[in-house]
C-alpha cells in the first residue's frame, strides 16, 4: 500500500508542478506525471528503507508521503533544469 501511495503522491506532485509551477511544459503533462511517479516511488522506497520503526505494511507512513513528495519534486526540478540546459525552454 505504501508504494502505491508513493506513486500516487508522485503523480499528484507531477500534475501540480505542471499545472501551477509550469515545470516541464514543453514536454507535456504525461512526462511530468511519469517523472513524478518515478520520483514518488523512489522516495517511498527510500523512506521505508531509512525508517527506524518497523511498521505494518497497511499503515499510513506520513514520513514516507513527505519524502515521496519531496523526491518527486526534486526529480521534476532536475528534469526541468536539464531541459533548460539543452535550450528547450525559452
């Protein structure tokens, strides 16, 4: 459940970055959703590995949600920086 939640949070972060912050506009919404999805999954896995308290897999992991959103945002910012470095952003 936590991995699915991380993927959902990552996709939501990708949508928000595309809609509100106008990141990765030249690549489109699908790309932003995909980058956010991957970042959210990586962030949730990292949060589960670094968590000191062993929790049940069906409990909500607030630390994991925060880390998943932060990692997804970082991945989106990095992708935007790479695109602007290549001259694709005006």
